[in-house]
């Protein structure tokens, strides 16, 4: 899903004869998004400008049609995502493990062998390094990806499993919605999670 954010800026000048006065300028920033079936998550690949990306302002019918095609064609970025949004995700116990395994997978930082070599100043440079090794990836110990999650507590067994596994993988902080003027029942959580 590709979302264009337009910011309108109006410029003014003290010279009223200038034709450029009060000209509206548009600056576009892009956010790439993809739907994800977390029972069978797609591989992490580059978004690019895939036909599976859909505007956030499309109709409900268009969105349904695109979502059906996403299961076979969606991909996630090769670089780690900045933010993963998860909403009301756990209502049955059997959903806990697939969801958290997928979130764990998508927040495991990776580095290329070439990056790891550059980070190690003491390692001697090897100009004859095989090119196929430069694109290999390996897990790194940290990830900057943040997960913003809304979660509604349902059954006790599901909540206990979810809460225990979530805290074993991530540093979890509850977001105080009151400071934004949003009040919620005690069974609703808004969480910010980041890999340990």
C-alpha cells in the first residue's frame, strides 16, 4: 500500500507585484505499506513500486480486491521497517504464537556480510572477496523497528500467554493515551514494543 502525504505550504512576500506571491507548493512524502498474513508471512524484500501497492485512499472494493492479491505478491522491505502497526490482534490463544513469531521475524535486524566487514576496522580489506557473499544476510543483535500495538484483553489464558511471550521478545511500554485526551477501558492497551 502506498500512501502519499501532501503538505501544503503557502509562501508570501511583501512585494504584491510578484506573480509568485501566495503560490501553493506541494511537498510529497511516501509511506510504503503492505498487508501481511502472519500465519504465512511474505519474505522480506524491497517494496519498490509493486503493482500490489495500493493507495490508502482507495475504495473498499478496490482494497478488498488488492488484499486478495497480496497473499501471493506482497513483500516487505529489505531494510528493517521503521514502524509496524498491529491492531486488536489476539482474541484466540492459537493466534498468539504465529503473531509474535512473525513480529519477531520482522524485527530481527539483519546486516549484509559486506556491512559487517565494514564495521570491523581491524579486519584486513580483501579486494578478491567473492561477490556472492556480499549480499548474504545474517541476524544482528538489535533492531530499531518500533511496534505500535493496540490490544484488547479477552480470555485469561490467551492474555497470559500473549503477555509472557511478548515480554520475552520485546521491551514493552504502555502508552498513556490520557495525555492525548483519549480515555480507554482497562482491558484495552496501547503498547510500544521494541526488540530486546
